[in-house]
């Protein structure tokens, strides 16, 4: 997380909307003292016990062998990022920086059983196929009999029980309106520019 309070995002609805729109996350953990990472798509779960994020890994992934014992992890979802040139500011004597929008979810991870993994995979494919409408959704029913069960043996499912959910929304909020407008112009047709433009009041 960025340490500046101006960039901190704590609104749960906004954070979950980010994760729903950008579910592919980087997972970082050190279950045996050595830092390890993985990349996985997430499915958001609202459970009676609280918020959770389900994901799956290849059995050959560096984190997979530690799932049985469980471990702590930080999942990071990056929505957009952009280098910011000082030349775009109206104010003099500025330095380069980077604007970005990200969300971190921290908590403990435990393995899912096979039924939980199958449910996860069905929900994940439905989640992502919905983005492709009006294409008819893919389902595993289109696979030849037995192939899904065979491929299932190559992956493991996991659940991250979320204990901390925070985001960084760094869109030059610490700069004046003219400087921010200059960055928007400099970035042109970039997602960060569009996000920044939405925060700048229209000129009267």
C-alpha cells in the first residue's frame, strides 16, 4: 500500500467493485520463510463468517504444497498504472511519479476440498463468460466425458479469508487542479487519464 493517506481507499463497495472488474491477482506469501508468488483469478465469496476470495493453482505452483497446512497471503489486483512526466505539470520543479489503482486483500489461506474446487471452477467460468455476452457461455458440459475430472487432478483450490481489504487510488490527488488537468492531457487516451478526468471539476 502507498503510505500517503490521500491515496488510501477503504470503501468496501468500491474495493469489491475493483476486484470484480479486475479479478486476476498476484498472490504473495512466505509460508516457509522464502518469498513466493503466484497469479490467479479470484471469485468473491460473501459468507456468514465474512468475506473470502476463492482461487485455484496448478499443483506444480510454488505455493501449492503449503495449502494443506495453510499460510498467510497478500493478494494484489492492479487495475491500471501510468508513468507521470513532470513536463505535464503546470507547476515547476516537480519530479516523475507513477499513478495507479490497486487493491490488497490480506488473510489466511486454506485448501478447498474437491467439491469446493469444482464449484469454484464453475463459478469462475460463469463469471468470466458473462463478460463475453452475447456469446453463448462456455460450460464444462461441452467437454468430452471424463476429461474435466482428469484435468481436475492437476490443480488445487484455495480460499483466502479476508482480514484486511484496502486499496491505493493514486491519481495525483496531492496536486492542484491545473497540474492534474495537465497530466490528463499528457496521458491522452489512457485509463488513468479517464479516471483522473472524472475527479476534476468541470471548468465554469
